[in-house]
């Protein structure tokens, strides 16, 4: 009930109805006072005429007759008077029009007409107020049609009081959530379309190579064993490349689509990086590269250790692949009042300023001299994993001097 009273529409109608009711009550009071005055005057004139006529002929009855007029008659006298006047059709059942004191006044009809006339201001008032009310309802209906047509740039007023203000805020919140849902669906469709396009594009080359190798084997029954082994080895390489590509693409798709829930636990960052380095030890030894880890013995972060390890494997592997033989990769763990930071530095070929803004894009291949056939999935996957766990990754590089990736986590992140 209190919520209804607080509505501005109710306040407006109630206030105007009270004012109108007071005005109409005053008018009815003035009108009825005038009508009662007319009736009183008619009765007085009738009694005056009667007494004047009687006393003119019988003046000795003055004291007795005047008493009936000013003081009223007794019951038996009223009864006797009714009996006498009934002989002339003057009784309580006679119509109002036959009453001389009331003839010409037509009080019931005038009163009924007045009541009907008083209804008109109320109807006009309700029409005026409900016109505004229906106007607001039409505004909501138009806004709903706009939302149905995917137009979200016409919100309802939110500063109004009462239920319409609450409706406006709720409607805008609903429209906002619907807009976000539609945008998310568009992004998911766009992501799926791009992913399918990328998969088909990336698998086209190894599949074409496999088809050629297979045709050569089928069409060359007299092919030497050495050549057959060479084709089989190349086929094996392409199959392994396809397997790695598909696995990496699926991981990237799951991360970017939000299909993975990272299970964050308190993890020692240095131990995690040491595990990543150990998995790449064979690659670094083949190129006689040195990997040095500095600091961070007590640094603890809340993260999904398995996925974060994969991110660091991709970063360190990228550094190894783009650094010449006998090169050095330095991993430095630092902390300050706000962040834990891991820097992965190499003294390799570096990245050109033209390529630097694009290196985290999926399937972007820069002008690399050491690995021209790079597909460009690892850094994109790394960025998605780190940002998915609340981290930040940045890169700085100078051609010919090396590259540094920085990964930062807010201290105490959940």
C-alpha cells in the first residue's frame, strides 16, 4: 500500500480529486442552501396567507391559531387535520408537484441533473490523468519494440519516482543484459567462423603434402626403398605437425571461448617455471643455449599451475627458437608492493617494430629469420591463458638485441 501511495501518478490523481471534491462540495452546499431557502420561503408565505385569511374573518382565534404555527401541533390535532384535508386529496401520498409550497422547484430532477453534471469533471480529470499514464505505457511499448528490433540506444527514464521509475530501471537493465548476450553470441559466432577458417587454412598445406606423398607411393611400385622411407618420414613429419596444430587450436579455442575453468591454487612461481624449463632442456641443449632463472624463491601466486606452466613453456620455447646457438635466455622473478613480475629475456634476433603490435594475434607470422615457418599459435595461447587468470603480458624488443616478455600478477590475486 505504501508503495502505491508513493507513486507520482497516484499523488497527482489523489491531489486533484481532493481539490475537485472540495470545490464540488462547496457548489452543492450553495445550491442546496438556495433550494432549501426557496422551500422555506414558500412554506412561510403559505402559512402567512392561511393565517391572514382565517384571522381576517375570525380574529378571536388568533392566540390559538398562532400557537400551531410557531410551536407546532399535538399528535391528535395532526391526525384530525389529516382526516379533514384527506377529503380534498391533500395527504402524504400526493405528488411533489401538487404541493403548493414545492411546485415549480423540481428539486429531485435538479439534484439528479446536478449529480450527473458533477460526474463530468471527474471523467475529464480521469481522462487527463490516464492520458499521461497511457502515454508512459506507450513509451514502454515503443521501447520494447526497439529492443525487439535490436535497437538499444533509446533507454527509458530512470530518475522517475514510483513504479514507473522502477520499471524504467529494470527495463534498461534487462535491455542491457540482452544487448550483452546478443553481442556475446555474435562474438562466439565470429570466433567459431574465424576458428574454422583458420583450421581449414592451416591444415590445407600439410594435407596437400600428404596427398602428394601418398600418390607418389601409390604410383611408384618400383620406387627404391630409400625414396619410400624419405616420403614416409616426410609424411610422419606432416602428421606430427597436424597433430600439434589441432591440439594447440583446440586448447586456444577452449581458452578463448571461456570453456575452461581455471582451478586456482597457491603455487610457487619459481617451481612452476623450473618445471617449464626442464621440459625444454633437450631443445636448449641441442642449440647449446643457456637458461638462467634468478630470484623468486618465495613468490606465491594463485593460479592454475598446469595451464600457467604451458604458458611459460610457450614463452621460453619461443625465446629458444628465436635465439641463435650459444645464446642465453634469462628468466628474472621480481616483486614489489603491487605485483609479482616474471621477465623472460633473450639475446636473439629481436622483433621488428612493424611486427611487435601483432605478435599475439592468432596465426600471425612475422619476418623471422630463424623460424620462417612459424604458425603463430603459441603466443596467442599464452596471452589467453595469462589474461584468463588475471595476469598481464607485455613485450619489448629491439631487432638484433633481443626480446623481453613481462608477465605480471597482482599480489594476493584470487
